[in-house]
C-alpha cells in the first residue's frame, strides 16, 4: 500500500522540524521520517553539551587565574566525573525541551526508519514487512551530518573519540590529542585544557577556527599558543595505539621532531552530509565532486527536481540558525511546489566559543578579496583596549570591511573578548546595510568592549575619507 502526501521530510533535526511545520502551516499534508533518536544534533551532541563543558572550563580557568587580580586560590580541584555528569544532566534537559516540542506533531505524521528513494517522488521507509511506501509531491532532505574521521585516525579503536561520544566518558581523560583546529576542535580542545587535561591540538594546513583574514588568524594563533599546545601545521609522521593510549610522532610548527603519548585522540576533522543511504540515483539526483547536491541556496530546491535540501545535509553553513531558516524555506516551497520562491537569508554570522572568541559577520575577508570588490579595512588591536585590559582578556584583533564607493559595511572577522556580542552587532549592521558613518552615530557606553569596535570603525572611516 502506498501512502500519498504533499510533502515528505527526511530527518527530524532542526531543519527537518522546521520544514515539517512550515509545510503544515501552508496547509499541506506532510510526514516526518527519522531513523535515529529525536532531539537534534545541537541539543544532543553539539552546541549545548559543548557549551556546558566550556562553562565548566571557564569556571576552572577563572579560579586559577585570580592571582594577577590579587585573588589567590590555594588549590583548584576539578572533579571530572562531576563535570561530565552535569554536562549530561543539563544536555538531557535541553533534549527534553525538543522532545516536548514534538508532542504537538500527530503520531500518524511520524515515521521511524531509514528512507531511500525508489523513484522520483517515491520513498521506501524501513525494511521488509515494516517497509512503508510514500508518494510525495515534494520531498525535503534534512538528514543532517556526521563526524568525518580521516583515514590516519580510523584505526585507533576505542582510543578514538568524536564529539558524539566524548560527553559519555565517565571521567575526564588524563591527556588527549585533538585533530582539527576548526570550531569543534578549538572549543573542546581549549575546554579540556582548562579543565586540567593535558591537551595538544593538531592542524595540518594552517587553518584556525574558519578565519580567512590572515591578520586576525595571526592574532588568534598568538593568543591561543600562549595558553595551550597548538600546532596548526604539524606533520604527523607516525601514529599508533596500544592498551595505554596513542603514540604520535610529529614535526611541530617550528619543524622540531617530537613524540608524545596520549590517553585518547579526539577527531574534530569535519562533518559530512548524511546522504549515502538515500539512493539518490533513483530520484535522478547526482552528487558533485565534493559529495554534495547542487541546489539554489535561496529556494533550497535541487535543480528542477521536486526535492529540496536544508540544514547540514547540504554541506553549506552547518549552523543551527541557518538550519532553522533553511528548514522553513524548504518546507514552504515544498508545500507550494513547483512555485519555489526565494526565502530570507540573513547576514552571515558565526561564532567559535574559544578565548578569545572567534567570529565573522557578513562577508569574510577571503570572499571579498576573491570578488574584486574595492574595500577598506578598519581594525582594532585588543591588547590595549580599556575594558579588555581591565578584565585581563586583552588579546586579539577585530577587522571591519567597508565598501570604498559608499562606505557601507560589508563584513568583519575578529578574535576578541566578547566576540559573540560584537559579531551580532556587526551582522545586524550588515543586514541593515548601514554605512560606517551611520554606525559611528550609534551610542557607545564607557568602559565597554564595544568601544574597541568604535575604534575599528573610526579607522575605517578615516581611510574612506582619504
């Protein structure tokens, strides 16, 4: 028997839930298909547990770092079991909120099992006697992503961790090697270091936290290297595991030969879209050379098909707020198919919750360089910024990019204290298409970190005037 619906949504994460609800809001019939646990990647293994770990790490760091303020703590004891127990307890609370929100979805609209295409507009869900056939006028792929483990780490067995299982450890490890200085690697690596875990962060190609501006990257790297072991251009010569952990022989950023032993390795080497189980060829869909589906990022439609793709599955911006927006756009357009209309795509905004925090707003430096846009750069060095120095968080650099012809703010990259807040102000300004002059007309209190932003804006304004 074939069940007929207007819209079938594959995946019940942030994007999938948004797509389902958006389609129903349009009056369409819809089903939501999921083959794993409910609760979203963010709540279960991503944003929330990582921020809980970072919060514990910041508490430990603040306690140890009191002496320069005249505040002396004789000893700081980190109970790793208690730290991870709180992470799991609070994480489960956040997951519970997501599950509570799903109670409004009719039980008949939820299908459990792995979906695969059998023909354009046709899906099979589950296997054998439990298989359900779905015919849909339009389909939304919102299958999320999974951690990608590079081949050199794949054979480490139970000594290899990913962010999905790190939080399930009974206690904090004694030592850990973190591979991948991107968002996940930086956040978890610095947090573990601050919690007393001997940590070494390995990169290979010089990248750091997704920063494209070389000046900002240099400032962030200098600040991070003052605190922890970090080699962004390490050349790993040998890696092997034994019953006690993992031995790594490598050349560090200075070309010095080193060999170290760690209890665990954490692979933070990226995430890849979950597309393999879908049998895309049956729907007439093909992957590009990067293993992704080509689509219109404003309508989320894949070519001229009746298939839309949202969230991590499209491999574009693997961020919760983007997944939420994309889900709503994809669900609305799937319900109205084939009348796909562009949806609101907000100004770019990303944050790495390291210290200093790394962030970008609007267009990044590398994108502007490649586009050929004529722009000026205004910057501020936070090493002597007033409020940052008061807090002893005076490290990092903020750079704003303004179009020379009209003074409009195009974007910014930064490594700075309170970067999450600065990035929001900048992203809002980009979306409002404000000029540097208009931003300087806004109020700035004293003494606040935002005065550093004003310094960068003044620098850009002066260059525009010249």
